[in-house]
C-alpha cells in the first residue's frame, strides 16, 4: 500500500467524511470553488423563466446526477452547499459544493507523476470525472434519446461552447496520462463507468428521488439534499461507495 503524505491526507479526508456521514455535523471547509452548470447558453432573447420551466426535468436529473456522486463518495454532508434551480444567464441550474481536495490536487498537478503516486492520482481523476459526467449521463438517461448517447453529444457540445462538465473531465484525464490518446481512452472508459454506476438500481433510485424533489426556482440546502439521498439510499451507516463492491473501490478510491 502506498504511504505517501498525499495518501495520508486522502485517508484523513475519507475518515472525516465518513465521520460526518455517521454523525451528520462535521464541516470540512466553507470555501466555495465550484459551480456546475447545465444548459450553458448565452444566446440573447431567450425567455429564461419559460425555458427553465420547460426543461426542469432535464435540469433536475442533471444536478441530481452530480450530487449523488458526492453522496456515494461520502462527501455530500461536508461538500454540498446547495442545489440551485434558479437559472441565470449563464446556467440553468447548479450544484454548489465546497473546496474539494481532489480538484485542488488535480489542478496543481504538473508534469510526470511519480510511479508510487500514479494509482492514487488516477483514482482522483476518475472520481472527479465521474462526478462531472454523472450530470449529463443522468439527464440523458431520464430524458434523452435512448438510441443515442450522451457522451457523443457532450463532446460535440464542447466543440463549440465552454462546457465545464466536459472540459474538467478531459483536463483531469490529461493530468494523469502521458498522451492525448491515453487521455481520451481514459475519458471513454470513465464515461462507460458512469453509465454503469447510474444503472445500479440503488444509485438510480437515489438520483430519481433527489431529481423529483428539485422543482423550478428552488434553492435546496445541501443538508436537505443529503436527507433525501440518505432516505432513498436507505440502510446502514457504511460509506455508500463501500457497499458497491470491490470493483468500484478499485476504480475510484
Ligand atoms: Zn453539469
């Protein structure tokens, strides 16, 4: 087992999040860095209120997809600030979460990764990219064309406009690979894993439950979202990701 300072930090965060999960009170940090947007459109002339109402189901599943990954990793209690279904001219809805150690680490990562830290860094990239992809994937699963696939649409959309879900996932994949080909290979693999994760009945039930509570115009506090997800998930006090089997621990932890 790798015993680098980074791993110690990581295990500490996992432990604190687990502690938070069972005690429901621990707050890791209050600094906000991330806002995930959907339907990023800056076109003039859109009646946003009407647009948001017409697309509320898409937005709700999209944001619920992001939030449920935080929940599975045991980070929702500590990280989730709120889910806002109040659109503005930049985004239609957003999950706002606290500063995340994985994201900080990945953004600061420069150059080749030491051999003994590679698996650790790669798991971080996988966690964050799954978190990015779970939004569009959940949205597509609930409202998209079943004969088509969200990943190809996301790639096309990112070609002509900024899309943080795609851009961040690609950035993280690039950080932990040494060629563009390998980065894309990892990205496609993560897209498939995201689909697999969302197809697990207990995970999808949690996504649906949260999405069905996200109505137009509300700003749901993170604690409320956590309660809804915990209720839908049901059962024990184990960290959800630990209940999904060894395969998921190997991929994401
Ligand atoms: Zn998103």
